[in-house]
C-alpha cells in the first residue's frame, strides 16, 4: 500500500514538474519587447547663422534625465525625417555617443550652451559601439536621420532653438 502511494505521489510530482517547465518555456517564448513609439515633446528650429533663416523645423523628443539619455533612440526601427531627439545635459563639456542597440543610421549634431553647432558625427552606423565624440564642449546633442546634415547644408556655427510642449 505504501509503495503504491509512493508511486502515485512520484508520478503526480513528475507530471506537475513537467507541466510547470513546459508552461515556463511557453511564457518565455511569448515575451516580446515593448515597441517604442515617438512622443512629441517639443519643436526645434535649425537656423542658418549667416542670415538667421530657418533651415528646418523638427518635432522632437527630449531626453533630459539619466534613463532617457542612456536609452536615446535604441530599439527603434526608424524615425520620420521631420523628427529628432534632443539630449539636454546640465552642463557643457565634451560628449561622446555610440550606436549600441540603435537600428538605423543617424547624424549626431553637437551644440554648445549658446545653442550653436560645434561639431557633427555624420552617418553613424547602426549597432556600432565605437565612440562618436564631439570636437568641442556640448550641452545639447541632436540626433536626426543620417544624411540630413548634408541635405540641410548645416555648418558649424549654425544655431537651434527649441520649445517644450
């Protein structure tokens, strides 16, 4: 009788364990990464220094805390041409970005505390972890789709201004 009871308990335990493992495996397969979507948080104007004309107006997301500045545009597949991400730092100093977990190419625009462009990193390649430094102290960094610096004919000395919503 005890032996039969032991077999039933062992069989039941094995069945429950197998079901739990199968259930865990199934759950792991269905876990998906949350899709990150654009959220307009402001508007940015790029301005030609030589004549104060507006070069381009962008809808922007603003990264102004540690989590947002560390994450940036990671895990996204694309961005519309009239959009960008503006990183706002508390101080002006040499900056360096990289493309870890960023799936599409970018132009990275470094600006000083006077909102003046001080340098670019054009056509930063997706998923590349090489350092992309500013060539001067920067308080702001603007990321836009690759090729737009050239298309808009941006130059060191051009400016930007932005408003938060």
